[in-house]
């Protein structure tokens, strides 16, 4: 994980600032420190490693994440921080289906760990707390996205190329 966690954490810092502004808990910054987030990502990475070779389990996790994201994505304050979860889920899915393998497995594991964290109701701030319960998910997701931003940009470019190829094949028919 260290190799992909070495970049600046701009989205993390923005998300943490937003969480601090929104949460009345003055200890939010301490609860969501980089060290605590890394510890959670390591914990969920172990779970990700256990299911990465099982496409059915990974697909179920991704479906649940997209469904949850659809629900909380409508919330004005935090929705914007989850806008790229469909891209993350798509990359993980294309990786496990062996359509896109130009990404280090460590990146896929870390992204899957963040998705598992996101769908877990038991985390740093329990999800049953309305809105506040998703602040940690928002910060963790931003943290991991920052770490994987180069791989995500490469994947997004590849995905667009695939869509263009599919469109041109359709037009030829």
C-alpha cells in the first residue's frame, strides 16, 4: 500500500475540511487522521484480498456500493465526494473480469478495501448516524482516490477509448 499512498492528499484534505465544517464533533480531525485511515484501509485490504479472486463476491460488493452511493449521492453536502465511485467500481469490475489489467493489484486491493469500508456499517463513525455516519466514508474514499488517481485517470482514458471503439463498430453495422 505504501507505494500508492505516497502522493499528495488534496481530495483527502478537502473532504476532511468539509467533514470538520459539517460535524459538530471537534475531534473529527483526530478520528480521521491519515494514520487511522491507513489502519482501516489495511484492515479492509485483508478482506479485499480474501474476495478478490471471487468475481461473484466482488460483483455483489460493487453492486451494493453503487446502490448505497445512489442513495447518499443525492445528499447535497456529501454526494459530490462519492461521484467517482462508479468509476472505481467499474475499474475493479473490469480488472476482475480481466478486461483491464494495466493496473497494479495493490491499487485494485486498496480501492476494493475502500469500497468494502464504504459499505460496512461498522467503521470509524457508525453509518447509522444520519449524514455524520458517512463523513468517514467520504474522507476514506477521497484518501484512496488521491492515492490511485494516476491509475484511475489511465483507466478512464482506456474506458473512453473502448466506448469509442464500440460506437464505431455499431455504426459500421
